[in-house]
């Protein structure tokens, strides 16, 4: 039996040279994908992309321009953009302070409060619309006083659309920003405080810039969720063209009478969704990588 040859390289001095650890095979860097994982992954990709492919294939490209310039479509798009932007502004004004309280303050019932705040994330939108009616309707626990004291009626109005979209979209902003507040380096805040800055100045000049990327990401996700809201909006605000009929509602109604118009409107919302993903892809959606 011949001896097994020694594959260890020798240095010029004759001493054996250790193997380069970078040449050791790393299972995580192998290019092959085991079929028990690759096959379900391929099925999942097909399941997620085939509906979008069907939308693109069946799109009325020749008449797309004509369908998108119709007055009802333009009104629905304009209303959707205005209401989604207003809902995002309200979410920033009220959601960011709440996110700070949930992340930094210590009090009893904080976990329960966090669960209640994030409940709209899992609550069916139609149920959210019913809850808004019971709270802010003319006979609601708050709406009855708004109506009798100030003459303010929120349901079935443009303001009602903004309220419904804010209700369902604000938790996305709160969850994102709260996580940023938790992980932000407090050393900079402490250094600013020792230099004499007030707490409000520290929050405005130090804390907010620290969480800037997460704040932008949460705002964009909030805006996109508000733009696509359907269930709570149609339940609480109804369907009145030019006043409460947003793009998702217009898509649903057009699907029954004019499928080509429904596809055209769906393409607009798809384009907006793709634009959101493209805008967030580098800094805010790359999880598991170094900043």
C-alpha cells in the first residue's frame, strides 16, 4: 500500500505552509440549491408573479391612454393622492410621538398599549370601517358631539376618507419608527444634553436625523398603504365620485361594468407600488446586511 501523498505546500525554507483558510469550502457559498428547497421556492415565485403577469398580458395597451384620461379616472387618482398624502402627514404628526413613547417611556400597560395601537395591522379593513362609524358617525360615541356641537360630519366625506386611511396606515409608520427609536445610539443624545440642549432640541436636531432612513421608510409604507386602502374607506366614507371614490374603489366598480378600465386603473396602482419598492430597495429594504 502506497502512502497518501502530502498535499501541503512547502515554503522555501522547507517548512510546510498551512492551507489558506479562504480556500476551505464554505457550504453557504456554494452555488447549488437543493431541490427540496428550490422546488417550493420556484412554485412560490410562480404563485406571486403569475397574477401580475396576467395583469400585464391582458392590459389594454392600445386604449390605455384614453382610459386614463377619463374624468372619473383622473378624479379618483387625484383624490387618492391627496387623501393618502394627508393621511401620511397626520400619521407623522401623531404617530412619531407615540412611537417615541412606546420605545423610550416606561409605564404600566405599555405592552397592552402597543398591542392596541398595532391592532389595525391585523384587523379586517371592513371591521375597521364599522368601528370608525361607531366612533365618529353621527350617532357614534364621539361623532354625535362633533355633529351637535360643531356641525362636523365625518362619514361619507373627503375628510372621512383621510380618517379611514390614517386609521389603517398609521400603524405601519409607528412600528417602523418605534424600532428605529429603540436601536438608535443614545450616546449622541446624551452628548447633546450635556452641552446644554433642551430635550426638544435634542429630539429635533439629533434624534430625528438619527432615525431619518427609518422615518422615510415608514412614511413611504404608510403612504402606499393609505393609497391602496379599500375596505375601511368604502365602509366609513362610501362611494361618491369626486368626493370619496378613491382608486381602489374605482377599480372594484369598474371591474363589473368596464374590465378594461379596471385593468388600466390597476396598472396605475401597480406602477405606484413598483416605484415605492424601487425607492426603498437600497437603504430600507435590505435586511440582514450592514448599513
